[in-house]
């Protein structure tokens, strides 16, 4: 089982003056959204960007804040749609851009056309602790420890308020 080590920031928008290496429209929902989570995700590249990301994926994530277990499984179209049909609620829609800075992939997303966040994954906890976000002018605050900015919690909140 792989280990995910990451930090997350609430940001004002996409960074200006730097071209992303790729960009997608992503829809994601949750089959399980408790301490452990199982996420279902569909990704389509934006026009003009290569499509290196798997279009259909299911991800298991264990509990944790900075570091947690993560397993991703690529799905076929029919597998994705079978699982998606079991989910009640609307997916989160994200415009998702990936940048490479200092050798790290920095992901910046606009969520449901309302707010933005950035996240960076690391190989180890020392790298994570020493990392300095490259665009301080767009940072509102770091939200790694704020459970309100976990996508599973946002998805639960979004769908609870639609009922």
C-alpha cells in the first residue's frame, strides 16, 4: 500500500505567469467518506493539454492528516459508471492544473467555481516540513490540518445542504 504525504493551502486563484504542465476537468464523489474514504474520480483533459491522467479512477485513503495510506485503481468506463450509479449526491467539479516547481508537482484546483486550493505531495516527511510554497502572493492560509478543506468533508457538506 502506498503512502500519501501532502500539504494543502487555500489560495486566491491559479498562479499567473506560469504555464501548467497539464489541466483537467475533474468530477469526484465518495462511495465511503468516513475516517477512511473511497473516492471515485473522472478526469478529462482541457483542450490543448495532454491527457496523461487515467480518465477513471477509484482511490482508497486511510485516516491521517499529513501522511496516510493511499491506493489508486484505474477503472474501465463500465466499472466507473456502475459504481457511480450507486452514489447519491452531486460530484465535486474541479478545474485542476498541475505545475512543476522546484522538482515538485503543485496541483491547484478551482472547486465548484467557488474557491481554490493547492496541494503538494512529498516523498518523505523531511521534504514536507522544509517545503516553502513558491507563490506566497496567492496563499490565503495553509489548511492541511483544517478538516473543512478535506474534499470528502466538503462533498458531504455540499450534498447535505442540497437535500
